[in-house]
C-alpha cells in the first residue's frame, strides 16, 4: 500500500468512528462558501495544553480533547482545509525548523498528516523582492505570511502566495518526484541571494505558477489572501489590487481573473471598473452561485459592490473580458452620500468631518471583505473596512442572483443595518444567518426576512467568521474561541483561551474541529476528557 493510500485509509477509519460530514477541501467547505458543516460529536471545550519548560511549544501530554497540536509560525490568517487525509494551512516563516531555510518575513504553506499531525511537506515562499517604489511599502512587509486558504481538488492544491502568485501544487509534494512543468522549486523557496537548496521528500512540488504582480500587473494593498475558486476548467482568483496612500496606482488593473486550472494560462479578466472604484483593498474570495439555469461567479468588490460574472470560456488565444451579468451595491442608501454630495472615504480615514447616526455610529461607504455566500437561491454579503479605520456602521445584504444589470434596488430581498463593520463571511443553517462584526458582536438573523433573532457580545475583537457545526456556533476572537448554541435561543456555551488570537475560521471535518491560533494548529475531538 502506498503512503497516500495508507493516509486515505487511516482518515476513513477515523471518520467511521464518528458522525461525519466528510472532508472540508476549500474555504467554506464548498464553492458556495457557506460556513456550515454537517459534522456531529464535536466537543464544546478543549484545553490547549501547558507550555513546555524548554519553551519549544505546548506539552501534548497536558492537552484535553486534543488529538494533536502542531506549531505554526508567528501569524495565521489562513483557515485549515482537510482533504484526502491531509490538512493544509498557511502561516509565516518565523518557525521553520529546517536549516536550509532562513526567516525572511515570508510565508509557508504546511501540509500535515490528518490522523497524526506529522509534517508531510511544506512550501516556503520568501519575502517579496521587488523595487519598493513599484509596490506598497506595506505589502509583504507585515510578517503576515500566506493568508490564502488553500483549495484542494483531487491531487492538486491551489493557493495565492504572500508574493501575489497564483500557484498549483502536487498534493503529494516531492515524495513522488518533481512532476513539473515547473521544476525550479530549489530556487523558488529561497531568496535570490541564496544558493538553490537540495530538494527532499518534505518539500512542495509546484505544478504551475502565475505571477499576478508582474504578469497582469496589479498593486496589492497589505496582503493577498484570496481563496481560489474552481469551476469547470477555470480557477478564479482575486488579485488584491488596491489603493496606496489614498490613490489607486493602477485604476484599470484586474480585480478578478480566470486562469486555466491545468496550466495557469490567463483566460479572462474583469474590465477594470472595480479597481477604478476601490476604496482601500480587495480581500474577498469569489463564490459560485446558480440562478436561472446558469452558473455565476459572485465576487465582492473593493468598491462595495457585489458582482455576478458569467463563467469564462477556456478556449481562445488571449485573455477575454469577464462579463458581469449583474451588480448590486451593498452600501445602503445614505452610506455613500451626505447632503447629496459623495462622502470622501479617505478624508474620513484621515480624520475629516464625520457623520454619526442616532446610535452614535459612523456612517460611511465600505468595501466587501468577507466572501459572498450562496444558499437556497440567495446571496448573503457583509460590508466593512480595515480594522485600523475604527468602528462604523456596517450592513448585511440578502439578494437574488437571477437579475441582470444594476439590481441594487430590484434584487435586494432584505438588508440588515444593525451590525457594525464586518471582515467576515456569514454562515447559513436551519433558516438562520450567523454573522459577526469586528467590534465583537455575533448576530443571528432570520434567513428569509433579515429580522434579528438574537445578538451576543463577545467583548472581543473579531477578524474570524462564524462556523456552524454540531448545533454550535464557533467563532475566533482576540483571546481564543467562543462557542455559542446554534438556534433561535441564545446560549453561551464556552470560551476557550488559547494564548493568542484566532483570526482564521475554524474547520470541522471527519469528526474533528481544526482551530488555528496565531501560533498553533489544534486537532480537537471528543476524547471524553474534561478540560
């Protein structure tokens, strides 16, 4: 039996012992991006373990309800995905335990064995080496590492790196050789000033690479974090094109592109209108929706508008234009204008005149940061801003994806204005929508009417999103993980302190809850242990 087959068999044996919803191979589990899982039997609480006296991490012997714990770097914004007996998660390069690599403030994608947490392989992506006059001084300089959540399909892993590259990887890594056509991993994984490394079985195998920074080109703000969407033979990628110091450097650059998922060839791109209207950054991931007998790629723009694009064609010799079937402004009336005049987004950021509503909340236009979610024929979208811009009024828009043209009025089913600015993607389950705002509140709404069912204040900053699984709502906060009861009756179940923030979204797969703090990845299961 090959190593790959053994891993798959082991994962199947683990799954057979619990009520399982199966693998979770991409952001949201599937292309619809809904953060709701069918997993059962997940523990409400766990103990991460005590720190070892040698300061080399946590002591596994002191954990409770934890099957394994793995060390990450010093930052984590990538959510774990689980497929074919493997767990993939992005981090930065602060804790590479391999003398061949040096810390460059770059990124790492780690591939772990799902049953044991052992390292299978890693992809190292050094810090961007480029003339700083051509790119934001903040981009790839914040030690964020790989923020993208991987997408796994069969034996291929798709990812956006900390250097604004869309890449495709062999899920087996170098263990079965360097398959190509990309064969320069020995140079790719070290800075240009360092000699190429000797490759081994625990190194990543890159199939193809598309450098968006140079080949499009684009100008990302802060970080590129898109989770790649696969539909047919196409890979849809958000480029991260954004604003620097209040100015859109490349106002006609692509915001969304379609690549051939087999070769990485550019197939199509949007017309640049999204970039022209972008406020700050673009950090949303595309979603697949169906309406009127057609499939659409739904994308939340940095201009605060949600777009429904027709699928790209694979043929042709050059890049075609992605055609927008419809668009919906997710900023409610009054968010973009004051007294008939447009509100200057960057003037507010720099401390200009502010408009407060009756609750004392700042009202201003926002972008879409979380991914749109498609569920039961409807699309759900939040709006928000960079946390450094402070608090303000947000919104959740529920819309029908079957229209054409500008559906900002005709396509809106309901809109909820009782939420603050949000960085997050919603979860929809059993007729309820769960959403969070950056300031710490969890909101539960009726999915069909948008009416508030309940709200719970964690009193903690939230960059994560809600995961609904096993009748519970899991949400990461600045101090760890908060667990609430799912359903119409509000109930707080637990707070799990992990020693650092949980900025990524937990994942439930094969009877296990995977939680990534800033420094560790925990595989949590009900082991009958009392924390």
